[in-house]
C-alpha cells in the first residue's frame, strides 16, 4: 500500500469495501450484525417470554430464577465458543485485507473444526457440571428442578452453536455480514416456533415445560448451522475470491489451526476468568434476601442487551475493518476506523441508556408479564445501567477491536485484573458488611465498567495493540 492510500478513506481493501467511503464501509459492515444481534437477543427473549407465561405465582418465580441461571450459563458457553470465533475473525480479516484467498478459506474451514471442538467441550462441561452449579446457587427446590431440566438439554446446543459462531466470524472477517444475519433468522424462527409448540402445543408435542424451551433452542441452533453450511456449499464455482468450502482447505492444517488457537487461547483464558468472576456475582445475587432476585437480574440484563445489539454491531464492523486495514498494511486507517466507530458507539448506547430510564417499567413488563415482584426489583437496575452506557460502549468497542487485531492477551490481562478487583474484592467486602442489595451489585458492576473504559482508552492511544501478531 502506498503512503497516499494510508491516509485516505479509500484504501485498497478486499471486495466491495474498497469502493466505499469510511462511513459507508462501517454502515455496510454494521447493519447486518445489528440485525443479527437483534435476532440473537430474541433467542433469549423468547425463552423468558415463554417461561414467564407457562406458570403463575410461586411457580413463575421459580421458573424465572431457573431461566436466569440458564441464560447466564448459555451466555458463558456462547462466549467460550466465541474464543475460537475471535481467532478465526482475526485471521480471515487479515487474509482478506492481504488478498490471500487460500488462507482466508483455510481460516473458515479450520475454524469449523475448532468451533465444533469448543462446542463439544461445553457440552461435556455442562452435562457433568450442571448439578454442582445448581446446588451452589442454593435456589428453591422447584427452581433447581426447572434449571436441571433446562440445562441438561441446552448442553446439546453446544456443537451447533460453536460451529456456527466460527463460520459466521469468518464470514464477517471477509466482509460478508449478511449471511450470518440470514442464518440467525433461521435460528430464531425455529427456536420461537418449536419452543412455543413444545410448551403450549397439543400432545404429544406440547406440555414439556422447561425441557421444551431447551429443545426449541437446540433445534434452532442446529437449523442455523445447516443453513450457513448450505450457503457456503452453494458458492462453489461462483467466484474464485469468495469465501467458501473446498476439499483442500477442509483437510487438517496444523499451521492455520495454530494461528487461530494462538489468538483464541488468551481469549478463552479471559472468558474462563470472567465466568468465575460472573459466577461469584450470580451466586451473590442468588443469596440476597430478596425473593426472585436472580430472575429480576436476568430480566434487567435482557433489557440492557438492547444496547448491546448496536454496540456489538458497530464494534464488529470496526474489528473487521481494522483487521483488513492492518492486513493491507495501513495502521493509520485502522486507528481512524476505530476512533470513528468509538464516537458512534458512545452516542448510540448513551441514547439507549436514556430510553432505559424513560421506559423502564414498560420494558420490564414485556419480559416479566404481570409479576409485580420482578417489576419492582428490575426497574431500578435499568437506571443504574443507563449511567454506565458510555463506559460500556467504550469497553465493547475498544476490547472488540483489540481482539480483532489479535491483541487478545493484552485484553485478557487488563480486563481480568480490573474485574477481579471490583467484582470479587469490592463485592465481597460490601457483602461482608451485610448491607448489599441488588442495586448495590449493579452499582459495583457500573464502577467496574467505568474503570475498564478509562484503562482501555489509555491502551488504545498507547498503540501497542496495532503490532499484535496473527
């Protein structure tokens, strides 16, 4: 790349992106992840909406507590499998920027096998560890029973979601963000339809309760994986430069797998540490004297995740573009992309935070149904999270782009250290004082995000993340 190209909005990039301005490059890559994230959000919302309407009274509190734990476990395993996806996206985006089609396809195909392996790993962990996890949460016997029913079946979604996440990450890294969105449509249609059928449908299909919700989720992820695999198979012979299957790249390739793993291992270590930290937070919430606190916590997170959707969509676009610019040899444009997207992310998520305050009761009511207990506990949490949205937007954008550039170790060290201090140390101290509330827990989380935002801003301007090796 010439010096002139490194400072313009139209550098040499793979595919259609090279013909677009910077703003349009971001829009082109962000719009489909935004819609995809909205559909991913609906997967979790569908489970909560169905579960909140399959019981009443104490049974409703129990099932929402169980789904709260289930949503947390599902979130963890999606992120664990996402460690592979981060490595795949970093490799494919660099290869696409360098116009190395063979390496990009190898990244896709080797990512498939690693995604399946991560999915089977999560399946084994959940099958053998769910009973201990539920017991440690000290929920009511009814909630524990619902949780066991749900998690024992949800575990089987691991291989499907792990493989699908890896394939979608490769597609995003190459600049194709529409295909992952279309595959998530398939996931949602299958999940919503089958979960509703398995719970409320006529016998023998309906009446399966929490197990039915989990079955619908498993079927949804399986359908999504089949759909994206078929799209890749149908591309053969269409374009020599397009990302698709090939017999050569599907074969085991040690070097490509090593490159993906080298980026993904720090991410997986970060996720493991994060999970233990979040587990402590969830356990702390489940032990609060407030009845139904865990369900209220998860409902508030589902509402807050509406800000994740544009936040992660913009961050995904920034990571893909930064990776491609780095692959094309332009650090200047990689930085310009990140800072441009950073401003947008903060503005969008801050505006959504304001909406959380204004419409908090209506938003919680959609998920909690007519449960006044959950409405009373969850609405104040949205006020707390509203104030942390600019910091959260900064964390999402900067951490995602650093990971996309391959600097996963840098992110792991700082994120883990800060979370350990606040979400274990500060939370433990407050808990020992005997005055901790659910709002207090969320306040600690908000402070943690603010400190992370400051640290990662410093790391971004320091610039060492640009030199990460993929």
